[in-house]
């Protein structure tokens, strides 16, 4: 058994965003921090929006939360009225110590997981998310790495083997894990191309904030082109030193 | 400043059967928490707070008043601005303490209703709403003067004075913009304030150097109290409208990040910054022309001062800055007025409908119309000095009562009252602040005082009629 990893699921709850098909099953083994947020213009006081929309928003959030609970997840709900969705998401990640954020897109039952491994930094959190979410499923996990020019095959081998061992310790049996390494290609293109045959992508954030991911950093091209759910593993906010 | 809350059991209901919205569970650096699961995000930082304060204030003191003030008080108008700044500071300090103890939307209205009861709260809250309308109208008329000056500069001769018409036009435009616009207005406000400060700093530095004779001009020595001593105080009462902005920071106290730190810094900081700018401006302006000639130029005197120093480019720069400044001040006041309506409606002192949010734009269209509509009527009068004084009157009542509220709270010292910033020099500072605020009113024109008193009486009667059974006072 592994600890349930905390996964943030941000939903613009009053703008018709809902939980797409398959997402609740995807996070059945996680601790879901369900963030319903509503972005209001600066002319409006957040409390003003709350007076009018709280009931409707709470009802929806309640219903979405039940979806996750029925699938087996533990759920924590938060409803936030804000002028700045990005700040709200970042703060919630920090306050609830979320390991990853889900970009919720519909998916079929998960059989193949693509894990984009960038380097040693944050690799432990990556492992905890993969093991926590997919450890008890039968999904096969593919560790995917685009090697830099200066990286030797030996370096790459050490990196991926270490991760395989770590995942094995955490309950993802080694036989379920494949590794794939590519060279001489643009990292983003490579990931999006490779992700086409997979159901879910797990990747590290390219920027200190998830929100930049959602709102338009290079990585969101992955989500856009991939069309399936993406788990964005967050950096450890507390420490900048590489974890063991 | 974690997890403190005002211990208030607001009770009762208004004529329409609406009860005040319950108080939040907790207030933290980042959010206001209701019912454990619902959070209101705080998103305005220190820069944003300063921009609200400075942006609201700077339009009046520099771009509208120098001519009028010099006309009234001569060179000693400089002293009038110093007096205004001192009073503002004496109020800003206690306000900071109250705001860190109760960082909620509504500012002065909230502090007073929770510490002194609903009746005082209603008079102040409705007075704040109306006072902000007078202030916005005043800024819009000022804007009208600047826009007219642009026509004059372009050599366009109009058969009528366009001041009021332009003011009305911008009043309608601003209201429509705040209802329908979802752009990031705060960022724009920050940029506008930044540009203004840069333009003014450049202009004033040149002016000061010129005034002390660096560029060979030098100023004509003139008698300081050329109009006597009394006009110094009446002028201070008139120009006090230039110092109304810091309390607007408290109106959005519920949205300020790290309120314990940022609220005092933003309020006191903006008062100090604008006071320096005002005093230097009036010094430069009077030394350029002497008080008599300056007075003849009226609302747009600064344009002539700039022309004197830097020729046509200077005049154009100050014209542009004046338009920007009066526009940003009017805009900030309309938004604050809408916040005041929300705070009153939340507490059932106005119909709940008044703070309704528009489904299409997400903006409080009723509150904005309730602010923008009456402003047009006020702009229609076109009377700069009267509008300014009534605005000041209604704010000064609130300022005085805030100081009193602070003394009340400190004496009773209820358990929930734990401000993270405490005013230095208690009880002298709040006591002097209260006396000075109420005292300044005495020096206003009779008409302004009369209108102010009528507004207060009407507010009280409205409270008795509409929400007589509503109790908002905290446990003190």
C-alpha cells in the first residue's frame, strides 16, 4: 500500500466545466482536492459573487465530489471566489500540499500511462504520483525520456533504472514498466507524438506554477494536442534542493 | 494575523425581510473563509493598494485645486495642503489599526457599524456611498475642464462651455465601462498611476529648480498670508477632497493580501506620497506666477504653469496627465461607491437586489448604476467647489467617527479585537484626528454643510424606516 497522493482537480465550477468521463475512475486511489473556483472581474467584490452564487456552486461541487467518492477516492472540497484564478490554484496547491494537478480531460479506462521523465529533480514526487494513482491498477507504465546531447546512455540508464526500482518499491511491479529513450528531437513534440497511443500523461511542471501550465505555457500544448487527462507533478514548494 | 474574526452576531431584518449575511469564520493572509469550505481570495498586493489610494487622490490636489486654492488663500495655500495632509495622516493611522483588525469590504462603514452600532453605521455607510458620488462628480467636472482645455489648445472654438457636457459623457462612459468591461482594470490603474508619478516628478523637479533660481528665473517674493489667516483653514476644508483616497483602500480591505502589513503601508504610504506631491506642486505653481495670476487660471492652472516652464510640450504633457488623473480618480470613486453599496446590501441596509451580479458580465450592475446614475445629476450642476466640499463633509464625518470607534474599541477591548498594527501615540492621535476631522467641517461653505447635514438626516431616516431592527454591533 502507498499513501494516497493528493491531487488537485481545479474546476471552473460556474462556467459549465464539469468532471469529464473517466476522470473519477482515474483518481480512484488518490486523495482528491476538488477546487471549484469562480473568477470574477475586479468591479465585483468576491463576497458579492458569493452571496449570489454560493448555493449553486456548492451544489455542483457536492455532486462532482460524490462522483470521485463513488469511484473510491477521498475528497476534500473547496469553493473559492477570486479575481485571480492562478493565485488561487497556486495557493491551494501549497496549502493542501498537492503532489500533482490534473488537467481534466475525458479518458477511457486507463491501460497505458506515459510518464515523461525530465531529469533527477523531482523524480521522487513523480514516482509517488505514478505509484499512488496507478499502483493498484493493471495499467502499464511507460517511462519516456528525451535525452539531451550531453547525456550519455549511461546517465539515462541510471536515471530510468533508478525510477523503475523506486516504482517497484512503491508497488508498481517492474514487469509492468517499460522505458523509452529518444534523442535528437524536440522534447515537446516528442512527448505529444509519443502520447498519442496512451490514455494518460504524467509529467513534471516546466514552470514553478501549474497555472501557467493551464493558461498557456509550452507544456499545455501537450494537453491541447493530447486531449486526454494530464497529471502535472508539482515541484516541492518547500525545498529547491533535489530530493533523494 | 491568522484566524481572527469579528465576534458579531448580526441580527434582525429589514422591511423586505432580508437579514444581514452572516460573518465569516476566519480571516487569513490569503482568504476570508466562510462555512469552512468557501473562500474569498485576496488578490490585491501592496502596489495595488497604493495605486488605489494614490490614483484616487492625485487627480484632485494637483490638477484641479492649485488655481482655486491660490485664489482663496494666496501663497499660504501651501499651508492649507499641509494641514489637509496632517489631518489625513492623523486619520489614516487609526484607520490602519481598524482595518488590520477587521479587514472586510466596506472600510469605514464596516468598522463603525461593528463598533458603534447600526445607526452610526447606516449614516456613515449611506454617507460614504453618496460622498463618493459627490467625489466622482467632482472629478468628472475636473475632467471636463481638462478636456475643454484640449479644445482650446487645438484652437477649436465652441459656442458653449463643453465642461459639463464632457463630464456627463465620461460619467456615462465610465459607468458603462465598469458594467461591461472585464479587462484587467487594476493593472491599467497601476500603470496610469505610475505614468502620472513619473510625469509629475519630472515636471516638479524642473519647477523646483526653476523656483529657487537655478534657471535664472527665480520667483517673485510675495507675502505668505496675502489673504489673511482664516482663508488658510477654509481652503484646507475645500482642498481636503484631495485626501479622500486612502479610505478607499479600506473599502477593498477584504481583497488585500496580507492585510496586517499591506493595509497600513498602503494607506499611510499613499497619504504621505500625495501630500509631498501636493505641497511641492502648489509651491512650484505659486512661485511661477504668484497667487493672483494663478488664481485667474482656475481649474486648469497647472497647464499654464507647465507652459511657462516648458512651453507647449509641457502644457500638452500636463493636459494629458490631468485627463488621465481625473479619469482614474473618477473611475476609482465609482468602483468604491459600488463596493459601499455592496457592503450596505450585505448587511440588509439596502435591498439585496442592489448588490446583484450581472450574469453576463459578472459585474454588479445595479450597484454601479446606483453609483453612476446620481453622479450624472451632480455633474450637471457643474459646481466644483460645492461638490468637493460635500464629498469632504461626508468623508470627514466618517473619518471622525472612525477615530472615535478606535477609542471605543481600545477602551472596551473586546476579545476579538486584536489588530496586528497598533496606532502610535494612543489616545492622542485618534483624539486629535477626530477633533481635527470634525473641526475642519466648520470652515466649509454654509451650502456644503447644509447639504451634508440633509444627506446624514436622510440616511438616518432611511435606516429607521428600512432596517430599524437590524443589529450589526459586535460584542463589545
